[in-house]
C-alpha cells in the first residue's frame, strides 16, 4: 500500500486500509447489504496481519459504514442522508433533537496545507 501523500504514508496501516475500504463503499464498489471480503482475503489483499484487518473493520463499524455479524461476515450498511429542520425556530437544535429522542455529535475538523 503505497501512497504519495506524506500524511497518509505515516498513518497506521489499519487507518489506510479502512480509508481504502471506505472509498470503495462510497464509490459503490461494495453495495449496501453486500459483504466485504473475509478477514483472510483482506489479509492477503493488503499483506497485513489479522489484528490490522480487525482494527480497519472496527474503524468502519465506528463510522457506521458496515456492521459485523458474528460467524457471517461484515456487511455494508445503507447510507441515508438526513435533512433536518427545527420544529420551531425559537428552540435550540440540541433541545429539539432530545425531545424527538435523537442524539447528535458535532466534530470540528481543521485542515492545513
């Protein structure tokens, strides 16, 4: 797994693998409901250990892109775009979401060149 980007080349292998698989999911190479290759197939494909593959899959599970079914494999989850409008413009987003039984997470990311 060679990449010309210095940031990616310094990243742990499991992150590189999960990013590659994420790209394939986003591009539709793995469809919703479809199964990812087995751990052993991914080990052979990327030339890495089982623990590295498991960490990569765990990253995808944490991102909500796939779900692991014990004894069956790892399957791509359907991705839905959520559009939300406040029920009342005088209510804060967090309060309105809590009232509807939903939770939210906000991440602030900065990129520099």
